[in-house]
């Protein structure tokens, strides 16, 4: 039984390394998603603030008005692009989460198997020890407690 357990140990270590790597990838994907969402919030806030400004007071010159409108369009395009980046980051995070869950499930299964093999090995060792003890007692010459 210990042979199976020793052969399982490197597989178990490898599964743990894969799970750790997948976990690190998941953390990186979460961080990227968070950054993308923060950037979108900043863009939306900046656009709202810029839209509230009125260049030149009450009299808007046509060049200023055109520049103002073009800049708002660029901000809108940047917001759309950032939303697409968030969608991609969410897809990447979901992929990383799925992979991590698969790796974690495999690692947990290997740990359960290893625990069962260890338990069986302990039970077998205990049985052997008990048998040796019983054999030792049985092989001793019996003394009659009433004989002198």
C-alpha cells in the first residue's frame, strides 16, 4: 500500500502546483477586471464632468462647439471600447475560474485518495502488529498457574 502512496505523492504535488498556478492566473484576471472597471468609472465620471462644461460661456463659437462635440464623441468611443475590454476581462476571469475549479477538484480528489491509502496502510500495519503480538503470545510455552 505504501508503494501506491509513494507513487501518488509526485502526482499530488504536481496537481497542487497546477492549482496554485491556476489560482495565480485567476488572481491576475480578477485584478485586470477590477482595473478595467475602475478605468470605465473614471471615463464615465470625466465625460459627465466635461459634458457639464460650456466652452465660452453663453456664446459658443462654431470651432469651439465642434471641438467640444468631437471630444465628447471620442470620450463616448473610449467608454464603448473600455466596456468591450471589461467584457473580455470578464470572459478571461471566467475561464480562469473554471480552470482553477477543475484543478482544485482534481487536487482535492487526489488528497482524498491519498488519505484513504494512508488510512488503509495504518490499518494493515495495525493488523500485522496485532497478528505478531498474537503469534508471540501463542508461541510461548503455557505455564500452569497451579503447578509448582
